[in-house]
C-alpha cells in the first residue's frame, strides 16, 4: 500500500529529473566496454544456482536471451555474465532449431523430463537458489478472445508443488505477464503469497533503455499520462501496460487499485481524443518518439486502433493506446507545473543479443541473491488483470467493466532502468 509518510519531492526537482539525459544513455555496443574488466571479478563472487523451466529454447526466444546470458555471458559471447549458474533445465517442446540440447551438453547442464525433476535437480530436496520460468513461444492453443494460452500457471503450480513436497521455497521469476487469463494470474499471485515465495514477473521493457532517456522520480505530481503500444493485445499489450504502469505508479500518493476497465476501438478512439477525455498533446508527444509502421496482426488479436481506458482508485485515468501504425512502445507524461509533456520510447535493441534482457536478468539475479524481489510482482499482476479485462471488454462491444478484483495496492520501488544498474556490480546477499 502507498506509504502516507513518503517524502514529497518538490515540483522543481521533479522537473529537473524529468529532462532527457544524454549522459545516461548507453551505446549499442556498450556491454563490450566492460566485459573483460568484469571477467576476473565475477569469478570471486559466490554464484547462486538456478533451475530453468521453459517451453521452447530456440534462437531469439525468451529462453535464449535470458538463460543464454547465464550460460554464455551478458553478450552471449563467452564473456562475463551474471553471478548465476544453471543447475538444471526442463524444456517442453523441441522445434527443429532447438538450442537447449547442444547448449546443455556444452555447459554440462542436466536436462530433465519433468518440471519437478528439474527443480529438485533429480534429487530429494531443493538444492537450487532460484527458479526461472519462461512460458513464452511454442505450439500452444489460443482461446476465442485471442489470448495465447501459454502454461504459465501450470509451470508455476508444478514448481511450487515441488517446493511444498520438499519443504523449501526459493525465489521464482515468471516471464512476462502471469496468466495470461486473469484467473490464472490471480491464482499464481495468491499461491506465491500463501507459500511465501519471493516472486517476480513481467516484461523486460520497464528496465530497458529509454529514448530519449528520462527519469520520473518517485512521488512526482503526474497530472496525466498516455501510453502507446503496438501489435497484438495479448502479446504486446502486456509490454505496453507494464511500461506505462512503471511510470504512473511513481505519482505522488498513488493508489494503484483499478476500479474499471474499458476497451475502445475504431472511431471511438478518435472521439476520445476529439472530446478531450484523453489529451491530444500527450498523445502527440508519445507518438513523436515511436517509429511508424504498418501492422499486420489479425483483427482477432487486435484492431488497427484500440484504447485501454482504466480508472484508478485515486481518480487517475489510465490511457493505453494499442496501434498498428507504430512498432514500438512509448509513454508521455504531463507533470504539474510543466507546460510541455515529456515522452520516451522503451527501446528494444537487438544488439548485442537483445541487451534489455540483460537488465531484466540483472533484476532476477538480485532477487536470487537477496531472497527479495527487485521490484513488486504486483505491478505485473495488476497489468495482467487490466489487459485481461480490456480483452473481455472488447468481446462485449466496448462495455465498461467494474473491476473490484483489481483492488491491488502496492508500494512501488525506485528500481532503475538501463543503463543502470551497472552490470559489473556484484549482487548483495
């Protein structure tokens, strides 16, 4: 819950920190500048062991760009990497371009036929310090609402059942939004709390590079914000909402509970802007930092123009656009006392080896070493619920849905985005 004693920053300080900071930007090949420096020092840090439970491990998959950095370094070139060691691996599906078997053999990592065996490393205890669950990619069904039914709940259930059997819990990271349907997301969250499992989930974009690089300090007076997302609702709506929420949760006295959700599309989107319900200047600012593109997703997955509107308990109105005319994610913010909004794109750099996932892994590394989530899982649980209810609203013709189930209050933390924290730093714990 929001802390009533949280110190309020002055308006001037908010404005000072919300400007672009070129000096904080990291070049595309910046990870290379310290790989050799880190190599010797990383060896002196006690490595923590993790089990990985994944759907598919093929080139460019989330398993590749997360687990691959544990096996082969931040740049996946054999250089320095996190203070983590892969102790076991479960892979559910093996396409023709599977990487898991060759990499497991190369790095002497045992592979197991069940999740329970992987978590226990084939024994009768929980010998690992953490579990990374990646249920993304692979041949899984879709429901009638356009939600890709990845087995995130099933993976989490089997992982935690194994904890219960052996009477030990360790931190778990679940990739992307829990669920994807709300009932599964809520079940995962409730299970983590019931069993006191340190739990993290969510997108890599909140910790990615920003262009231009801006910082919105904690407890700023945010008057309004507009998010821009792209592609399918289920696959990229989670990235967009996580990015949006990581900004608006910083508003002074934020009450994060969401009272209602509505999805609009087509002409209704333009009307919201024309009527001033959502600021045109904020929308234009967010659009100015994302590249244009021509989307090609099916109408089932997303309309050409869509808008997720949600109302927070403290009266803040969330506005997350989903457009097929762009191909990146952005947020624009209006701070009190500031004439012009500030906007930033959440970058998805591809080289070296999708580096934003290095910063996601850095947060996972911190949790495994400290036993505490680097940032609250509640953010991803909340945005998963917003997305699910938006998809439900769309199926009901844009009906506004009351959402008492999304009365999720949490205290955000001032966790950085790339190029911080420095990947060279050693995790505490």
